[in-house]
């Protein structure tokens, strides 16, 4: 493994991003590659960012490995390092010998109003220094399309590795159903593999049977029925959302809140479309329009976490004009007032919700 000792080999890695599952996999792969498993106690030193210092890190990296691979210093929660120590480490990184390798792991970044909180990431100087002698790997980042593509590739790799087959359409449906978090994908794919047993092909029916339909999906189907003026289907879906309720009043209010939230997202998608925005991605939206979007729910935040919603919201935004959306919001407000007993003389929550469906579907 002489290649690991060359100057060209990365002497530092920074693993960052929101997908912890991918980071863990990448870390495991790096450690398998860089450290002799029989000498792990000697050639791997693990530190916590809160107590790690630049001098200790450089000292550990400068210690010759006992094996024929690398001497690795692993710093977890790298963002917790003292800022002055981070700056000092950035200045010292180029002194890392070819026999050493630093791996820094940054946890998923905490955000406030869509922006990283102070101290949630390693300093820019340290990130640049790592990039200069090694690699910065980001997981769970990128456009909604990129994340969905990676999720499909990962799901397919697990399915193929198990000797099973899945069509492109069913694979896309699976990712739409479970999202792009690799940990969830791995869990749901394993359920599918157990479900199909000896069968070689995974079907859409298998995905529907094994994975759980999210509340968002039910709301989407409900709104699809509203948009197509299919009152009977919308009524059935509403009853599905309210079924087996122990507290119909509370569940009706909760369902109404979900409907209102989804209509606010559709309104945002329609507003962006009217302004000429072609893709529901943060990078595609001008700053002025971003500032006009509400903080909760924020369309761009939602799509960033669940890329599959972009296509659904764009399609539904085409079905509702701004004038129609205004009428829908008025109907939702009346239903809310009725459920709270503020206006109207209908006491039954289910009847209030059924009348809402009629209003949303017919505009009457």
C-alpha cells in the first residue's frame, strides 16, 4: 500500500453534510482503507472536538504508524474545536507527513431561519486547509434532483446486491415514498427484501404494501382529487385521514392544519411560477423572492429535505390559479372558525370537513 505514503495521497478529510448515514459509511470505508485492522489500537487515535487541540492532532499525525498503512487521527464533532485551535490547525496542516491522515467529522448543521447557526460548521480557514492537502466530502447536499438521483442509485445498489430486480418507475416510486435519507432507504429496502422473499422482482404493489404512506402523500392525493374536481374521491380520502379517530374534534383540526399547510406551499409554488422561476430549488430563486416566502412552512426548506415534493407542488400549482387559491383559503378559514365554534351552527366536525371538501372541489 505504498500509494498511501505518497505526497499525492490525501492527508486530510473533512466529512460534512446532513446525511449521517452516508457519513458513517464513508468513515468506515476510509478507516478500512487507511488503518490495518490488526493495529487499529495503535494506528488510530480518536479525539472529540471539544477537547482536541491542534498540537495534539499534529503530534498524533507525526507519529509513524506501526503497520504499513497510515497513522490516522479521527476528530469527531470537529466544529466543537476552539476557533483559535481551528485557525492554528489550518496553519499547521501542510506539515502533516505522508504517513499521517486527519479525518474530521462535522455533524449535521443546525440551522436558524435557513442559515447555519454560529459554530455549527468548522471555520472556513480550516476547511480550505483540508481541501488543499486532501478532500472535503459533503453528504446530503446538492440540488433536489441530485439528491433524488443519489437516493435512487443507493436504493438500487442495495436491491441489486441482494440479487433482486426493480424497474425504473418502481424505483422512483420507492424513493418518492420513503425520501432521500439513506438510513431510511436502507431500512425500507431491507423490509422489501424480506417481503418478496424468493421472488426476483420488486413491484409497485410490494412498495405500497411494505412502506408507509406519509401524511404528505395522503394530502397530495387529496389535493389531486380536489384539483380534478373529483369530490367523491376527495371525500373518501378525507374519511381515510379521519378514520379510527378517538377524538374526531382534534383529528379534524389536525387534518385541517395539514390541508392549510399544503395549500400555503402550493401558493408559494404558484407565486414563484408566476415570477418566472423554473425550478423549485434554492439556487434557482432570486434573493428578493426568497425573502418574500414565509418561514413556516417554507417551500424551499421542504423541497430541500424532500426533493420528491418539487414535482408534486409544481404540478398542483398549475391546477390552482391565484384567484382559486384565495377562495380555498377563505373556505379553510371558515372551516377553522366552525371547528372552533366561532361561527356557523354545525357542531359535527366530520360534517364541517365534508362541507370544506365540497367548497374546495366546486368553489361553491
